[in-house]
C-alpha cells in the first residue's frame, strides 16, 4: 500500500511559510529555496540547521556598544588598537560590518538597534540612547560620528542625538552626503562609505 504523501507536502509548506518570513524573501523565492534544500544532500541541510541554532545560542550583545558578538565585550571594544576618543553611532549591527570593510574608521561604535520613528511607534526610549549617554559621561570621548541611515528616520534620530550630545562639549559630526538619501548604510559600496567617513562634517 502506498504511503500517504500529505506529511511530506505539509513539511514543504511549513518550510516555505517560515522562509517567506525572512526579509527580502517572497513566496516564490521561499518555494525555490525549499525545493533546493529538499534536493540538497542531507549533510548540507544539517549544516544549515546547525548554523542557525548556533547563531541563536552563541550570539549575544556586547554590554558596551551593543554590537552582536560571541564574547562580551566584543573584539572592537576590547581592542587597544582602537581610538577611544571617537564613537560612531549606527542603527544596526550590519552597519558596523559595512564601515569596518572600508578599513578607514579606527574608533569605537555604538549600536542603537533602531531609529526614532513616531509613525511606527518607536521613540527615543525604545533604542539604546540612555546607554550611549552613559558612555559619554567620563569625558574620554571627543567626537561622536552620527552614521544613522540617510532617510527620514535616520535624520530625525541624528538631529535628536545632536541636541542631546552637543551641550556636553563633544564634537558631533555627520557622515558626508556621498550617501544617497533614502538608502541604508549596509548597502553602500566601500568607496562611497570611505568618502562619507573622510568627508564627515560638523553637525
């Protein structure tokens, strides 16, 4: 007697449903990925599953800058090769990857994990601003570089931070306008980012 094929179909549909929840993955892409994994060797699927589980089990946030890390503090915050008088503020951890790839910036970072967006109900208390201000209390930081995304939310956040930080006597700069408005930092190419860092202007 033939086995009922429904459980297999349910398994595929479940995977398609979960994959389609990922950013940038629509139903068609999710379907292609699911059938690719179905055809792939079992070992490949196991490695993917293990990598996802490892990501959730081993990755934490740095207690200083709030970047993603496997060790706390993160390697950047621990390094004695970084310029501790500069902090570059970014919205998301992936923005650090983009900036580090240029090899130009040698200071520290602070990850906000979002941007102020009243329309989406995200206020200043919902992102890591309090933690940033605590880092600035000891007077060791001389320059804060605002590297929020060049869009409406990023600009609102940068302006809010500038109003908070400037009275502390700390120089506040913004990445130069080599970055097109409406884009996200993580998608900018190395040359554009390098020019934006080198040409940063006082806010």
